[in-house]
C-alpha cells in the first residue's frame, strides 16, 4: 500500500495513492490527521489493513505534502554507496557517516525547489528514505526490519560549497525547500527483494545515477543498528540512506543544477519523485 499526506478542501489528510488518484483513509484513530500520527497509532505489520474507503480525488486536485511533513528526526547518511565512495576518492568508511537535515527544509513531490542564491554549485542526490514505524532503541540488525514502516524516494539537494565549509556538512544540506520527499510511502510488504531495488536519477531526462541498494556500504539493518545505538527513533522518523555515484560534482566538468531543470528520483517498486528547480 502507498500512503500520502495531502491537503484537500483546506484540511490535511492521509490517503492511499495509486499513482493517479488519492483516496482518503477511513476509520482512523481519534486525532490522527497525518502519516506520522498514523504510524504512532498503527504497528508496521498492520498498515496494509488500514482501510481507504473515503473520498477519492484526482492527483491534480490535491496538494501533496512531504511524506512525513513533521518528522522528529531526519538522520542522513553520507558516502554510503561504493560507487559514490569511489568517485569521491575517500578511504573506506569504518562506521556510517551521519548528519542531519531539518524538517522545515522539506518539500513534496511536484513542488518547486528553491535554488539557493548563495551557491553556484547546487547538486542532486537521489536517495532512499527509510521511514520508521515504531519506537526503536538499541535495535540489532537482526531485528531492524521490524521497526520499518516503509520506503520513499528522497532528493537530498546540496549546496556543495557550503557543504565543504568545514568537516560538518549541515550548512550545505539545509537551505530552505531543498529536501524533496515523496510522493508516497510504500509499505515494506510490497518490496519483495530490498537489495535489488534500483535507484535512478535523471536530470532533464538524462540518467545521472543508477545503482541498486546492493551497492550500499552499510545496508539498512546495519544503519538502524548503528543509529539506534546512539539515539532512539520514533514513528515517523526518517533515515535518508545515502546516494550512489553520479552526482554532478564529479562529472567532467562538474555540472550543477540551474533554474528550470527537472530532476527525477525513481526507485523501482517504490515510486517516482519529480521536482523542478526554481
């Protein structure tokens, strides 16, 4: 099942998404009106049982929001694909490289990305977002899948010059309206083989990144074990799990995003995220 958070008729709602229409969920627990609230109320294994029998809208008639508009934590992982590590020339990672993105930088599928005026080196990073479905602290890799609600595409758009101001990457990762997240969360039961999920990034139709999740240095269970070893995660928290090789910075010559560019992040079986650079 694919879930979206959206606005229609002036209200924030949760719906089931089929690619063309959105159907409002019904029989929700009291007070639940966004996906983070639903994940707090319904266990990951029971999400597929949630009923969507409410009003149906065409996608063009609703405003999609980021899949989780208000996560408590967005934990991002750097240099986590072998192909990306190779293009950077970095030594192999002994532990995951972790940084954060702020929730108020996020935008939805179809929204216009704000190109920061402070940079001329604005770059895409196609990634898989892992959405947490229950409280998680000191979770072993063997138990990690039990805390995952689902997946979604993510574009961790980055100001490369600001990223390199110091050893901490946060400035380059947190300009307003640069974290594209959507269109929907697909529940884990719909993904038959996680390592074979293919991630493709296109800019104006040209393929820039292409890899499977098998190229990850630290797979999703390893990331969950490491992250929950130092901070607890809650329903609706998001792990943005890294980008493969092919970013604009390492093209010859380096090729950065400009106004009017259309960026697509596609994950097989998960979804297609499309945004235009403003």
